[in-house]
C-alpha cells in the first residue's frame, strides 16, 4: 500500500487534505494523472497539516469578526430622514439601500442592500426593526427610526 494526500475530494476515498492508503497502481495511474492526489512524504504531510491549521485559524477569525459585527449592529440605532406627508405617511418607502447607507455612515460597515430583510415595506414614520444578514444564516436586528425630512 502507498500513502497519498488527496488534493481534491474523491468519492469513496476521502476529502481533500486527508492521508489515505491506496494501491500503488491506483495512485500512479488514476489519482496522480488527474491531479486528485500526490504521494505522501513527511514534508508534504507537514505542509498539509500547516495549511489545515491556517484555514482553521482564518475560519475562527472570520467567525469572531461576524460575532463582533452582529454585536455592534444589535446596539446600533439608525435615524433615516425621509419625506413624509400628513399623518406620518411616507412619500414612497424606506429601501434596503437607504438602510445600508445609514449603517455605512453610522458604523462604517459595508453591506449589500440584499442583506437587509424587512418584514414589509416601511411606509410610516416611527421606529421599526430591520434584520441585516451579516453572514449566510447570521442576522442582526437593527433598530431603525424614520423621521420626517425637513
């Protein structure tokens, strides 16, 4: 048996970055020509382990940044001026882009307008809760106060 490091996921064999035992012919004739695996040496195994540790560390740093952003946005209160008529009805609605612009101005956080999720269109002056998707599946509530534009 020969040891190989998988460079890509191989069905029935393992995931990328794992060391597996395979027949020498399978490694030489199938896996290596298709760049699915390379021969495992001490140096290559150590390099794969370092790469995995770096990926894990960067993933943890990314998760920490997401948690910090969620905490910051949860404490944020946005004030959005918008033209309004009598009775507090807005001319038009508050859009996701207006919310994103207010977040950028208040906290210097860049977001896409598609990350803003509102229960319905905001058509009246007052306080509204808006959810902002910071990362896939991670949302932060943001208190938004719509005031009359003078």
